[in-house]
DNA sequence: TCAACGATTCCT
DNA sequence: GGAATCGTTGAT
C-alpha cells in the first residue's frame, strides 16, 4: 500500500531517511510503469545544515517546494545534465528532504534499460542519483512539486530495516558545507550491490 | 545582464 | 584525471 502523508510529515528527517530504505518507489510516466527498491539515501535539513539547498532560510524559485508540507517531490537539475530526486519531509516551512541516491530495479526493467540506453542489467542502470532518475523517467519539469500520493510517482510501504542492516557514512559531494560535511547522514543497505559507491 | 558553479556521470 | 552542459544564484 502507498505510504501515507503521515510518514512524510514526521519531524526527524534522519529517521525518515533511514526508514525510506527498503521501500519501493514507483513511477508511471508516459504510460510506462517502473518500480525499484530504495537502497541508498541522504538526509538534508532545512535548519543548521550548510549542505542543504534551503539552509539558513534560503528561499528561491528552485528551493520553494522544500518549504511545502512533506510528501512531495523536489527535483532539480545538477551539472546541467542530471535530475536529482528528493522527498520533501516534515511540516510546512521546515525545508527538510531525503535525497534518493540509488535503487534496485524491480518492475519495468526493459523500460529502464531503454531510457538508460543499456543492453545489460547492472548497477550502472540506476545506482546513482542521476541515473536512477533517468531510469525512472523523472524529469524536473514534470515532477517538481508532484505529490508522492499521486498516480505519477509514489512510494509503497515495506518493513523497516534493522539497524544492523544499515550502513552509515558522510554525504557525497558536499565538501563545501564545512563542518556539516561531516554529518553522518548518508545511509545505505548493507551488502546490497545497488549502491552508488562504498 | 553576467559569470561562476554544482547533492554527477562517463570517457580517457 | 578531466570534460560535458545548463539552470540557478548572487553579484553587476
């Protein structure tokens, strides 16, 4: 069953990030249904986190959706090439989000391969924040601000992982965030090969 | 209006 | 190790 609004509205974005691991993300784009298990995530906090786009009340056209109530998608273009998919959490004006960094394909694998121009199934298909968005057909213009209880994109519930099944590390690519770059807010499923990097 | 840069990926 | 590539951002 679809994860409900209450899942996303909780206050502790780190806790929500951990619980997102093992859940399944579904998209239905141009009539093609795809789904994949979320294997790697990072937490970003709207308060006291220099790595977050919405840090220090930073409010622009791009970050605006982070200030909405949890349960919507924050998608943005990175390096002019890659769409990165985030899950907005917490209540209005909190600006917390969970970045999905890697997934394990489940349904619609042929569709994912076509979108990624791959002829074999391996981790290059969707183990990375940019590649998974491409595999799932997530595009900035279509998915920015979209409800995660919509028919286009949603998460399906699954049992939470045990602590010993989760590996914790610092976040990737946020060296500019000074002391906040040290926050242990990246989480991935232990022994799962569908990870962006070790 | 303009220049710099980035929560990355892929090729050499 | 370095290029690709462009929307967002903050400063002119």
